[in-house]
């Protein structure tokens, strides 16, 4: 199994190398944050696009992320028990090693983490794509409940790592692409995921002490763009727009855009570049 070793702070050598490279380059860093059922490698094409546009890409993992999809499928137990707060603190530790305040881009639970980190004043500009909901976001569309049911249907899953079957992945991620592309995405990208964050998001409005909360009014939050696919079953427009309405109270620039005909796999499917260029254009306005 290919695993990266971490120092006392949990930051891996690979992550430290990326931070050092960004600092040495003098370029504006862009930190990419993946969500559940994916790995940092899901951002590889995005990283290349941003690098070609003059930025330095940093793709940290969640704590204990394996290097490859094959390793992740062989050792699903490494994902178990990771919580929103633990993962947010890990990314904050990576970001604090950078010489410049970065742009932060995240997808799904990575979109929630992006907003948490921006709310801590750690982002120069941020883009949250199909972001998981936080405390104060109230809509609960039926499709979102169905998409999360592989985890939420059993309370014991909170402490486990849960893989998606192909049919579950097809509904939650790949509903807006062809059957052939959906199967290819499932094989290339899908890995098990910690059940804990989904339970945290599901109960956020019942728990005043939840880790799934965002400081939406911090004046140091910086500009924020929320992107949502209009066919997303996992984070439908109602959830993304409710997040936007909470964030709009911030004095910083807050925008939202809908990408037509796209589902939750919009960062990894064959139309990824349209989404990446939308994010890039927003980052370029402010960083």
C-alpha cells in the first residue's frame, strides 16, 4: 500500500513539498479541496489549467488519504471517522505554511470546507462548488436525502468508511452523463468515504456545537463564488442557493452561478473544463 507519512501536525511530506514549491515560485497559490468519495488526484486537470494560468496548485488530502484509488479501495478503513472539524484543521495547517493567502477551491464537502476556511480568514478568494450544507442552510430536497441514504440509512455508518455501489454513484454523482461515462468515472475516481461528515451535516441545524458551521459574516472572508450544477441530485440548487443567501450577509463579494445540464460529477466529468474556467475567471478577478 502506498501511504504518505505525516509529521506531528499530520501534514504529509507530499503536502509540505507542494507548499514549499508554491512559496519558492512566488506565484499565487490555489488550494484544491476534494469532497467525499474522491481523492486529491480528482483535481489533477484543474491543477494543470491553473498552473498554466500562472498559479501554483496545492492539492492536500484529507488526513490519511491513500495515494491512489486502488490503495483506497484496498484499505477503506483509513477513511473511517474523519470529521469536518478534523479535516478543516488539517487544511488550515497546510494553508498556514503558505507565504501568501491562497485562493481556495472546493467541491461538495470540499465546498463546505472551503467556506469554513474562508470564514476563518484564510482565503484571498474562494470558490465552493456544489457545497455540502452548513448550519443555517435549511432546504432538504428528496434527491439529496436519497443521495446520502447509503450512509445515513444506518447510524452505525457514522464511524465507518462507506463505499458507493455503481448505482448509488450513478444517482449521486453521474446522473447527467452517459452510462459509459458514468462507469468510467466510477472506476477512475470513486473511493470509500468517512460516514461522519454526512451525519454532521444532517444534524447541523439541531446541534449548536456542530463542526458543520461557517462564519459567514467575517469581513476577512474575501470574495466567494458558489457554483452549482442544475441537475445535481446531491446538492440541488435549493441547497446551494440557501448557502448563498446566508453568505450574502458578508461585506465581501458573494456570487452564485448555475451550470446548465450538470450533475455532482461536474468537476471530474468530460465537461470539467467549463466549470474550471468559470472558477478561474472568478479567481483572476481578485487574486
